C-alpha cells in the first residue's frame, strides 16, 4: 500500500530523475502506480473513497421500521429494551451477540434523525458581578457528632469567576437557612456581588400556601444588600451549573479530608464547622489571583446584617403548647392562653413575651413532630395524674432510658395509679433538682437492684451519699492459641472420618 510519504518523495524525484521509471523505483513503487499519482496530483488519503457499503447483510433490515417507530414515539428507549422485545417476538432469530449491532444502529439514528439534544452554553463572567448558591446534602459522607449520625445540608456559596467558595451548616431548605447562609457568605467575603443566582427553592423563595410571602422576604433581603436576585427555571439545575459542579468537587474534597483525618466523628457542631471553614480556606488558596480581582469591584456591605429569623404571633393552647411550622413545642404553663412572639431561626426558636425572651429551644426538623419539656407541665400534671396514661405526648416525658426503666419498674411493683403518681413525683424532683442528678441516682439504684421510689432517690441525692459510677465492662484478651488447638483437633477428627 502506497503511503503519503512515498508519493511526496515521488514528486520530488520526478523533478530530479531523467525518467519516471527511475523516480518510481527510488520512491519504492511500480511505474504504473507512479504514473497514476502523477496524473492525479493527489495523495493516497485524498484519493481514498469512504467505506459506505455493507460487508455483511443487516440482520435488522426487516424489523428496523418497527424499531424506528418506537424510537420516534419515545426517544429515551434503550437499545437493550428494544432488543429483548425483538427476541420475544422473533424467538431464535436474534442471538445475544447481535445486541451491539442494534446499539450502533440506534446510535446512528439518534445522531442523524433523532431529536435535538440539550446544549450547554459556556458563560463568560466578569469579576465581582455574579455569585451563586444552592443547598446540598452531605448525609452520604457518614459524618457523626459525638457518635450520633448527623443528617444535615450545606448552604453552598460560590463566585463563578474565581471559584471562591464558602458554606454554612443547615438542616432544611428554609428561608431562614438561605438568609443566614447568604449573609454569612457576604460578610466573610467583605462585599456584595451585583447579581446572585439561586435555584427555584420551593421552601425558601416560594411558598405554596402563600406565594407572595417568601418572595417578599427574599426581595427585602436582596434590597438590603443591594444585589439583583436571579432564579433558575424550575427543573433546570444546569442553569446554576457553576455551584452544581462545585457541589460534586466539594463533596469529593471533603470525603478525602475526612479519610485523611482518620475519623468522621466530631465532638460538637462547632468543631465540625471549624473543620469545614479550614477546608474552604485550603480550597481557596489557589484562587487568590482572580479573587483579588473580584474584591476590588465588590459592592459595599450594609451597616448591619438583616435579621435572619421570621417572627410569628402564636397563642399558647390549653395544653401549654404552641404550633410552629407544622410542629408542636411546649412552653411554661404560666403562658397558657397568652399570645407570644416566636422567632424562627434556621436551627432554633426563641419565645418572647412582653419584649422579653422567656424561652429558647432547638428547632425540630421535618413536620408533625413534638418537643414537650416535662418541666413546663409537671406542676399541673402532678395535680392531674390520671391524664398521664393517655397523654398523646407521653413518650416525650421520659428524658432518658433510666426514667423509662423506672416507670416500667413502678408499673410492675405497684398499682397503676400509684405507679403514675410515683413517677410524676420523680419527674418533679428532676425539674426542681437536676435531671442529671436524678438520672444518676436511678442508674445507681438499678445497678444495686434497689426499689426505684422517689424517697430512696432523695436519699441518694443527699450530699453524704456517694453515687456508684457507671458500670465499666472489661473484656479479657483472648488467647488465640486456643483456636489453633481447636482447629488442629477438628482437622484430626475430619481426617479420621474420611479414613
């Protein structure tokens, strides 16, 4: 086969040699072949004809109209699905080895006759003009706080021009989480971008029950900081592609950092947030050149932060509870019938009455959950002990497993009514003294096998009494040579059986 290099050499030799025969011989080809390329004036690759003819019969020629019809009706159908349908309709006609042939046919059909594909248009960003944010879940990373699984999200903030990023821990895609996250990012950044893009967050930007409420609050946030709010179209996360791509890389970097750390457990949330902040700083080290360009053109921050909570007016029910965002919380019984103001933050609630904060507690995640503090209702409940047995939130009145064990012991050793009164007195004691002290006293009595009565608990709590520490379990080291002996004996028995 004549190569392009041979033909180029031939053209040079024709100019030097006396005859075509000599030039062809030196170029390494036949004189007839040399004459053909001299006449054409083209290289072999330029004269080659594309291979468009089939070398074997198409096994799908007769059924292709059916395949094409199915693809036009539903372009998402996979070749394997159609191939299996053909095998069912034509038993023995299409062996498994012909699947690849059908896949090539369908691929060619999609490229020449199929529907248009989505195009992603590369964007050009200018320094300090744009910022983007979105929520992403980190549950799959297996992070724990004090040994307990920590299900959470990250509010992820990114500057598309420099890829500078930061983030805030949160628990839901609420407006409070959005407000806290974006304000934390702007104040850490030291300025404000002209535009800020988010997804169409159903919980943060819109509210199905009141479509205007959250939009107005988000607009108020944008007006306070002076940025123009931009949202992607519903179901189009690619429009916020910069932060979506950073999600993937952030999770990969975080996974590697946790692996290098050797543990995914943190003592508390503050330690975990410090770990995240350190990782953000490390990721941003190599982005400083472009980041400095952004800093020089960012808009100034306002004089103060905007409050990142929602204030609700709620009436305390006769059950000494309030309902906030589809969840139930108890407040002190002295507030029954009063109207209180509840400030809803991303991770906690504050209860205000008469310009005074009277209580605060963690915010429940999800819906239809309850947080009942026995301290709020015990004084009233002890006067109505009959209400305890069928109380709809009774499960909340067992602060720990020790209290539950005490209630079960009382039920097994006293009449039901007396057991309830005794347990409620234990709860009242925990409210007046300390829950931890009563819990340790119960643990001590259970360890010693003593009655779990309120009078005995009071005696244990007296300063002169020493509470037994938690039982320590010690497992002796196993001598592995014993297993070697067992293995040897078992092998001998097995061999004897074979013989």
